[in-house]
C-alpha cells in the first residue's frame, strides 16, 4: 500500500506538469498562428498565405489595429469577378436576392472555355459561391487541377461550363484602391470609407509620372523642330544652347 502511494505521487506530479506544459505550448502556438495583420505588422511569415493576403490588403503608412478591407475583385484563369452590391443590383436590374460573383471581364482560359462577361458564378465544383470570399476559397480547393465544373447564372438560366486551363491556380483578390486622406468619393455613399479603402499615399508612385510634363530641352539657334508648328518664338518654350 505504501509502495503504491509512493509511486502515484510522482506520477500525478508528472501528469500535472505535462498538462501545464501542453497548455503553455498551445497558447504559444495560438500566438504564433494569429494573423500578423491583426497586430498591424507588415512582416508576415510566408507559411501563412492567408495572413499575408490580409496584411497586404491592409498595409498602409500606419496600419495600426488593421482590419481586412472588403474584397472588391477576384482574378482567376481569365475571369475578373466582382462582388454584387445593392448598387450593382439596381444598376444592372438584377434580382434583389441574387448571390454569386459577377464576371465583368473575361479573357484567356475563361474566354476559351465559354464564359462570358455578365455571367454570374454561383458554384465552383458544386460548392456554392455567394461572395468573393467563397469564390477564393473554392479556387483554393481546385488550385492544382486543369479543369473544373463551374455553374453560372446566364441571364437567369443556370448553365454548367467546364473551365479549362494549364493549371487553375488560386484567385488573386483585390480591394478598392488606396485613397489620400480627405478624398471625395466619386461614387455614391457605400458606407464607412475605411471598410473598403486604406487611407494614404503609398503603394502608388507619387507624384504620378504621367502627370509630370518635362520642360522641352534647350536647342541651338536654327534647329529644325521635329514637332508641328508651335510658333516662331522658339525660345518662349526652349532654352538656348549657346555655341
Ligand atoms: C463598399 C466599398 C466602398 C466604400 C465604403 C467606399 N468606397 Fe470608394 N471606391 C470603392 C471602389 C470599388 C472604388 C473603385 C471604383 C468604383 O468601382 O467605383 C472606389 C473608388 C474611390 C475613389 C477613386 C479612387 C481611384 O484611385 O480611382 C475615391 C477617391 C474613393 N473611392 C473615395 C471614397 C470615400 C471618401 C469613401 C467614404 C466616404 C469611400 N470611397 C467609400 C469602394 C468603396
Ligand atoms: C509651345 C512650346 C514650343 C515651341 C513654341 C517650340 N517647341 Fe520645340 N519642343 C517643344 C516640346 C514640348 C518638345 C519636346 C516634346 C516633343 O518633341 O514634342 C520640343 C522638342 C523640340 C526639339 C527636339 C529637341 C530634342 O533634343 O529632343 C527641337 C529641335 C525643337 N523642339 C525645335 C523647336 C524650334 C526650332 C522651334 C521654333 C521654330 C520650337 N521648337 C518651338 C515645345 C515647343
């Protein structure tokens, strides 16, 4: 009897230690796999592609406590898919309860597989696609395949098509463009700006090179203009190369 209790005591202690160790280990594991974006960091471990996408979507000049932006567009095997908003339903006179993603542009594999702009993707590989998030998830499930059945709503008729490509891959997602603070929306009110836009000026070349007009180069007296006649006073625009 004495011998047994002598054995049980260290054994129990060992079990307790193991349980504590596991608990601590598990918490550490959770911390590690928590998406970096939630902590507003730029550096994301490459082994967590979802966190990386989230971080890229939210990365601004000062990410702060970042939240993922609403997805606006997905690109997959020649499909450009956009989310169906109430605004779009009104504009395109779609049924108010319609679910799916709208193809607003079709090229490459999607075009040769018979998809058309205006098709609404409602299923991929028989899995429902109700929004862009599900669209992306469905593409992840078939990424390594060369073909997949896709159901589209074409003018309110459900049509099954087979998307064929060298490799289907995963849809690349986009959110609305970054806008500078204080911008005026060119579109109707759609909710809080930061649901969809990151605010800042990075991510794009600033100033926009397309908006810069370089001064014409200096020319020597008597040069022949390569351009149309802009008047005899060449030196109102050109500097003079002194010889
Ligand atoms: C539900 C999402 C959503 C919300 C909310 C939203 N926008 Fe937009 N915004 C977009 C999308 C998508 C575009 C791209 C053009 C388009 O589709 O209208 C855009 C375009 C813009 C542009 C033009 C950017 C460019 O580079 O072309 C500006 C500026 C802008 N929005 C400002 C705002 C402001 C300010 C607010 C808040 C009052 C706001 N947006 C709210 C989705 C949104
Ligand atoms: C209204 C402004 C303007 C006037 C006036 C003008 N130019 Fe130009 N010129 C330009 C611009 C802008 C360029 C460069 C872009 C282009 O080629 O269109 C240019 C390019 C040139 C070039 C090529 C220079 C290079 O090194 O590439 C020559 C040579 C030239 N102009 C000669 C003339 C002459 C000679 C006159 C007068 C008869 C004249 N230009 C009047 C604006 C002007």
